[in-house]
C-alpha cells in the first residue's frame, strides 16, 4: 500500500497517516515500527519525551527499507528553547535515532511562561537552512502562539501537531493553520474517552462496513489532516491504514464533527508543557 502525501511549505512530502509511538518503550517501538513498515506505513512519530527514539531507529533499520523511504518526526522539550538549544536537541535526537537528518522536528510544547519558543523556532529555521531537517514544526501551539512566530520570524511552521479528534475538533486552530499554509496533524486521533463507542460512530461503522476507528480516521483524512494513531497490535495497525477505499458523505462528516466538546476539552498548552 502506498499512502498519499501532502506537500509541506518548505517542500517536503508528508504521508497523511503514520504510526504514533507513545507510550511504547524502545523494544516495543522497534517491533511496532518494523511491523508497520511491512504494512505500508512510512511516517513515524516520536519525541525526546517518549524515550523511544532509539526504538524508532532500530525498527527502521530492522525493516531493511532505505532511510529516504521513511519520514521521521520527533520533538524536543522546553530546556532546548533557544537557537543553540534547538541544534543541541537535534544532535541528541539524531544520535538516538541513528540517522543523519530528521524529516520533521517539532517544538513539543510552547511553554509560554518560559517565553522562549520563538527563539526555538529560529533554531529550527537554522537547521532547515543547512539541511539538518527537511521540515520544521510546532506541537500544541494555539493560533496566538503561531501568530507570534509568524510576526517575529517572518516564517511559518510546516506542521502544527495538536490534540484533535471528534471530541476536540479545534476549528479555530485548523482555520488559522489553513490560512497560513500550515498542515494540521492530529495527536490522540481516536483514543479519546468513549469516542469509539459513540452511537454516531458505531452506526456509521456498520453502514460503511468499517471499524469505528477506521471511520474516525477517515474523518481526519477528509478534513485534510495528517494523523498518527498509536497501536502496537498488528491487526489494528493494518485496520488503521486501511482507510482509502471509502468516503464519508457530507452528512456523516457533519454528524461526527457535532461530537465536539469545545476547546476546553483539549489540554491547555498555556498551562501545560514539558
């Protein structure tokens, strides 16, 4: 299976669905990544804070696929929020991953109380210019955080990865990103409380002959999002990527989006971060 891609602002192509790896350890991650590659996955999402970058790198090497056939995303913590710090974080990540470049490097949380995320983004842009990364991004940034990045650097991230599901549709964040050519990527796309047991989801799954998770992931896809569901179960991994042979109609899309519980249901990145 070949997963479709989206073109990012700075030229890289990102697969529209990938494998999330939190909270797997290195051993579990290596096995999951190797299995996922066999199933057609090419996007892998990790982070310094997950503690499993080594497992991602090992899984890719074990699979036998060429480095340039996979898209690796990782993220760094607030201690590295400076121009030089971003490079130090990159260096540590490539050593743990066992690679010589990163496809997409993200600031994991804005940590606005620290007031250094713009400098961290400047550091990402320096890495982009010298080819150390192919794309740069943010994670858990609100429109206000992104606007400040745009105002103070004159550049936009390729991707903003945020908590997003039918329970947290993040309309304002998605609209802002679309206005500025930023791809929105969903974390926790299906693992949200009782989402998969919602009657609207289960009835649509029965109607389309798909699993509830497949219906939700198809919703993400049709909103133009990139998404990285986590699973270490080969059967569920295979189901999660098998979402390109059906389409939700406009009514179904609207019914799923109507499950939104508002911005308050998402973790507040003005108050939380690491």
